[in-house]
C-alpha cells in the first residue's frame, strides 16, 4: 500500500536565498492574516496583483532572444547558437528561457553525462515503495495533462518544433483550424440548435457524448476526415493486436484535439466542456434570437475559453500553490505590465510539465482496479460510468507523489525520452535554471532533496558534481513542500509561465474583456464560475450536487 513520502529529513533550504525563504514562509503560513486580506476587496485585489506580478518578474520578459530553431530552419542542422530574425519570427519552433548550453557536450569541463539507460534507476519505483500525494486527487494530473496537451505540442518528427498556437485556445475541443472546428460543429440555423457542437445521446442512459470517430466499418467517418487523427493511436492499435484494437476503436470520440482521446480522463474533461459549450450556446441564442449560427458559436467559444482560464487560475493554480491566499483570474492585473507580451511557449515549460510520477499504476474506474496501461485510448471506462461518476472517481482516488523514485513502470520510457529531449535541446543545467528564476545555486545535493536514496543516486550518476545535474532530473529531484502539489522550481516556473501565458490571452485584453465580446449572458456565466464542480453541476440536469468534484483532498497523515 503506498504511503506518504515525507518520511525523510527535509532538504537544506539555505541555497534558496533569504528573500525567497521569507516570502514562502509568510505566504504559506498565517491563515488568519490571509483570510482577513481576502475579506477586504481593495486589499484582496492589491495582494492578488502583487503576487501575480512578483511571480512573473522572476525571469526576463518575452520576447526571448533564444530559441530551438535549427540553422537556416533546416531540421537536418543543429540548433543556432545565435539570435536571428527568423528565430524571432518563426513560431513553429519552441522558444527557450536560456541559450543552448555546453552541458554534456564534447569538451565541457564537467565531463560526459551518464548514459540515458543508467538514469532509469532515478525514476523507477522500488517494489512496494510507491508514495501518495499528500493532497492531490487524480483530477489534478488529469486536468494538467488535458489542459497542457492543448498548447505543449511537440512535433513527432523533430522535438525542437511545435504546431501549437502558443495560446490557451481550447484546441482540445475546437481544434487548431477552421476546417477542424467546422467538422465538429452542427451548423444549424434551426431555432434551438444554433452554435452547437455535434453530439450523440446514449439511448439507454440519456448521457450526451461526442460522436464516434470511426464508423461501423472501422474506417474514419467521412464527416471527420478533416480532423487530425488521434496522436499515436494507429501505432498503439498495431501494438495491441487486432482483437484489442476492435474493442478500442468504437470508443474513440470525434474530437478536434489530437490528444483528447489519450485516456478516459482526458476524454472526460473534453466531454464536460463540450456539454458546457452547447449549454452556453443555448443561453446565448435565447438571449439573442436574431443572431445566426456562426455568431452564437463564436461567442460560446469565447466564453468557454475564458471559463477554462478562470478554472486554470482559480482552481488549478491555487491547488498547486501552498499559499493561503487564493488567487483570482483578474486580467486587469497585467494590462499595464511590461511582461504583457505575445505568447511563445518555451521548451523548458514543455518539459517541466512531464508529471508522469503523479500517475498511479492503476485507476479506480471499475469494480476492480484497472491497470493504467489498459486505459490508453479506451473510453469505454468513461461511457460505462457516466460523466458525473467518472469525475467523482477522479476526485476521490489519490494521485501519486511527484518526484524521483516514484514513476510507474509503464512510464519509465517516457521519463527517459524527456531527458533525451532536454539533451537534444542542449538545455543548461538545473543550477543554471535555479539562478535564472531567482533561486541561489545549490552547492550540495542535500540542498536539492533530503531523500537519502535520491541523494545517493544523484551523487553516483553525476560524479558528485551538483553542477552536472540536468534540468529535467533536477526538477523532480526536489522535495514537494508541505501543502504544495509540486516541487519548488517547478512551482516557480509554472507560475511564471502560467500567469504570463494565461492572463495575456487575447480575449482577456483590455479592450476585448467585456460583455460585447462574450454577450451579456456569457459575461454573467464568466463572472460566477470558479470551479469545475459548477460546470459539472449545470450540465447534469437533475443530478446537480450529486457528485463532489475536487483536485484537493484532505492532507494525508
């Protein structure tokens, strides 16, 4: 049975710096003080803006002069070590916080990096030593995967490239192009049907789902040919064999997002917001009967994107943070800030979101636990339970703890691939990134973690040199602080990029964030929504309040 992780000495925080330690102490303690601050609206708004601004100012502002672009844009070439006009303009390549480094390169004085396969020992969970998160339900990593899959899109042909829009554009639901969104739209001018997305209703349960992607003949339905095929589905079906493939294919939904079918939990969240889109479209059409299908759809989409951003800040980020102050998604906090610049996803943000260790080796989706590797692309687990029950199961099962020595076996190859991706990008060291976001450089392994086995393995693999520890490894070597969901460096970089990416969304800009953009009824829905629980409740009809939905569980003791 998994146990809590904090059965080892705390890490030595002396390298973090006095200012950082003081700030963390004040914000993570004194709950009565922070309740008082939140009870006085002007004071709450001031604190909210200040905390967000401080989080983003930890690093240099966009645009970054560094990128992953190959010389002359040719994928056969290595990365350019210099700034060019093309590097500053071609958004099919990832940006980066720091320039390409020399770690692991020939001639580097720190010597060679350990062989990739040797790092397996850092990630693999020792038998019987799985550890649970202190306060995170499975809804937390499920939401994180589904949400970030919408903009952290690595090109399979070259890990330095991406096809993201670099915005929170809700492409898991709406796709990346007009052709993709058109394929999933009902496109009806009939009264009571304007602006809707296509759905199917289960005749036995009355549950509303997305249409199925494959027809009875096993081929993609003609109406969905414009959609990107579910990423890696073909390879997976070939791997599992024809019998298992025949079971999986009828469960695949016609989603515009190429990764939304990856698991029942990612599909679950897509279905939730599909229903919410159609509910919003109904409200908007009713309030504006003269509007055509196109305007109703586009306005409902605007509102849904804004709802997602609110959930990200007010539920997801607040869950990650150990702070007692509850942040709110106030876009005016960034309207006059120097960091309010067009988004461009950095490769470091892509890698630090590889939260594989949160994933348990089984999921509580049936009467008997389902092994995690049996969930891939199989949405039958979702349709058998129903949306409400699936969300409650995700909210009651505890996630695993984030960190080294706690990754389920089936995800070890993905961990090693992430290390390899960091090496391919010639990322600077873990210590370099600590310094880049305002932390002091560590001098001893005990300043990374207090876990004795992690310390031993890190010393052994990196020749006793803390400056050799790689970015990806160092991120997950750190201990998770009490009341937090992620280690310190991940938390700081998530906040830095999340606020500067989410709150600078074009729909939240000073001249767009108003009822004209979202309609009066849409504006009201935005103002009153802060939690996934609310969105589920209003899409379950008579089942409102039946299910308890949360990312945060009582602290494990």
